[in-house]
């Protein structure tokens, strides 16, 4: 793992998503973007956000004056039972949910371009750090985030939604790129539309993501007519943290029906959901949880596992689990006689891959007969005498007939039992499998799982040791940038202004007139640096002609830029300094 990277307890299979924050790559422009957004949002949110926000910024290692160190945030969050890791933008939804279930906040280290200062659809450190972290010291809300993570990692998706995820990822990246052409944006938007049309019916994972979106990202708490902001998407957006109060944005009481309401990550939200208090979030989550495959069980769980084509875990009445991709069920999902898993496949017992079954992990395709034995006993409870009675002494082969109609025969090499004596599986050679609706299958080696009937199924591996270990990434974020000459010149002006501000009023008086002259000559529409200059002048009590010139230029830019930039809010903030 790279030096200086925070390292909370990240499971081996998730380590590949963890990168190192390269703090030296943040430029003076990046720091100016952070300061402006945080100063403006903080000025609004101390009145309009949940009370936890006010103390939560400092408590979690966030200052309005500088981009935070994720390593420092990790240390601060540890006081509240959480940690933080640095990631590179979007990570797969399943991985994100697993991190949250563990109490680890994934933080994208990139920062939005100044061209997208008001809002960016791409994950960035403003949203991930200043949006999500400040409410985590509130224990009821923090427990809710973990609960959503636990549910999310068990919820099945469908293959079509992977295309949607990739389209959203690409669109957010393209929209954040100031050099992207209109044609590029239009092409990616068309791909997103096509992928959404293909994914007609949302999976349970997609529906759960809507609950997350309308609460953790865009939630309000209180009454319909008197509420506070707690959603990270609102807390980190200059525009939406203000515009969400407009009467055109409908305020709706939160209940489980919010999972039926789709959202668009690239546009402001037309409605927001209000929860009376954070305890009520858990009530809604519980009601949504009861609709998930893992809770419903039986035919519904098997059907969703089949549709997902992803790694899942199927639980049986014996206490056994099978981990793998469920490829087929026969003859019907409502009355399965057998389950067909595609590799790699692993057996688990009571949710853990038992030491006695470790050697079977990553076996290939696996057929599992269901039900009890025709003799009336459960295979899991079969004694050595029961196994002996299954021996055909004429052929020297054991024959096991199941009430489901399945039949397995072969030469018994050994029974494998757990510590309490229950049978976990039988290791057979020269096996013959006869399942209803399937042709005869002959296998040199076969592990007959003591399964029983299907109880339920969930997405992902019930035991994370099923996944291959991965190493921490050596990638460093933000990545080095090669700026065009004009941008390099502008960055130099930002650096000069930053250095003069830190040195004090004498350096400000010497440096700022030249910086201003360069802005007038070469960057007539650069408003953010002008705002920074005016802020510095007002803080040292400068009320000279330069201050007035900067204010006038900013007021004119507000009009010439068609009110697309948050100049007016910035000037209101500065008016408080001048008062």
C-alpha cells in the first residue's frame, strides 16, 4: 500500500478500489474552488442544514480553508466508528455498498473544475467529503447508512443495469471535462437513454439505490413546511442547497414508495422527500428490506438470482450455502429438484466457508439436488448407518434418491461432517447424476452437498473469503495534469495571489494591482480569481479604488455570463465582510 494512505479494515477483495490521495496535485485553482464552495454553502447551511452539520465539519477533519486530507479524515472519523478511503471517482455500486456496510466512507479525491463549480454529476471531494462526512457523527443516521450498505450488498441487480451504470459513469466524466464537445455529450446522453430503455423494470438493487438517493443524497428532515437538509447531494451543491427551498420543488413525506420514483443524476431534482426524524429512516428501510429476495425467500429469491446472472449465495434448510452464479433451476423455480451453479462455486456452512470445505472452493460447475431422502431423513442428519444402507453391495456404489426425484450414485470416498456431527457433503467418484428434466450426467469426482430445501438467496458471496484477494492500488489521485499555456498562465496568477494573501497586507498591496491588470488584459471573464482578490482586500480593510473596480467587474460579469455563475451569492457573502 502506498505511503500515507489511510488503511482502515478493508477486506482483501475491496483493496483494489483504494488509491492514494496525491495532495501535491491540488493546484491553487483547486483550492480556490474548494474555498468558494465551502464558504458559500457553509454560510447558508449553518441555518438550513441539520444541526449535526455545524459541528460535523470540523469533527470529521474538514476545513473551509483547504481541501481535506483523507488520511486526516480517516483518523477523525475513527472517533465515531467510521473510516475513510480514497477512491478514483465512481466505483461499482456493490463495492460502494460493501464499504458503507463496514463503516468506511469512500471519497473520490478529484475536485470539480471551476467551470462546474456550482454542480458536477461526477463524484468529487466536495461532495464525498463535505457532503457525506459531516452528518456521520450523528449515530442514528450513521447506523442507517450502514444498514443501507448491508441491504445493498445483498440486493440482486440485472445485467442491463450494468450498462446503465457504465453510461452514467461516462456521462458524468464527459460533463465534468471542460474540453468535451457538444457532440461527445450528445453521444453519451444517447447511450444513457438507450441503456435506460433496455432496463425497463428496475431490479431490487436499483430500487434500493432510489431509497439511498432520496435519503442519504437528497434527504430533508423535519416537517413538510419546516425542515432541515441532511442529504449529501444538497449539502455539497451551491445551487441545490439554495434552490431546494423553492416552492417549485415539491416536498413529499418519505415512505417506502420512494423506491418507485426514478432520479436523474445529471439534473436538479423536481421533488424531495421529508422524513420526520432519523429514527424514521430505519422504519422505512425495514419496510423496503421486507421486499428483497433475501427476506422473501423461496421462488422469488431463486427467480431474482437467476435473472441477475451475478455471483449470489443460496441458503438451504440444512444450514448449507452455495456461492456461485445460479445458471438454472429445474424443473421449476417454485418446486426445484436441482440447482445448477456455474463456477467458481464454493460451499459454506452457517454463512462461513468451513475449514472442512475450503478445498472445494472454486470448483467448477455444480449441480445440487434439493429436498430430503426418499427414506424420510435429511441427508445432513444421515448417520453412518444411514449411509451404509444406501450402499448397493452388488455394485459397491452408494445410491441416494431424493423426494424431489433427483438421484445421485457413486463410489463414496468419505463423508465430511462439521464439529457437531452433521453431514456437510459426501465426496464421490465415478458419479452418475439423474435429475428431472436433465440428461444423465457422469462425473469422475462429485461433492454431494447435504442441502435440503431452498430457504432464500442473496446477491454476493455470504462469505467474503470466496473472492480472490486483491492488492491496494498504486494509483495516485488526482492524476498529474498538463495544462494548456493559457491555463498555466492563469494558474500562475492564482499562485501569486495566494502567496500574497498568506504573506500579508504589504504583499497584497504590491502584488494585487499587477494581477488585476493581467486579468483585465488576458482574462476578462475570469470571475473566481477576481472574487478571491476582493475577499483578500476586504479582509485587510482595503477599501481603495482596486476594491471598487473588482466589485464593479464582478457585477458586470454576473450579467454578461447570464447569471450562470454564483457571483451574486459570492458578493452577498463579501458584503458581510465589508459591514
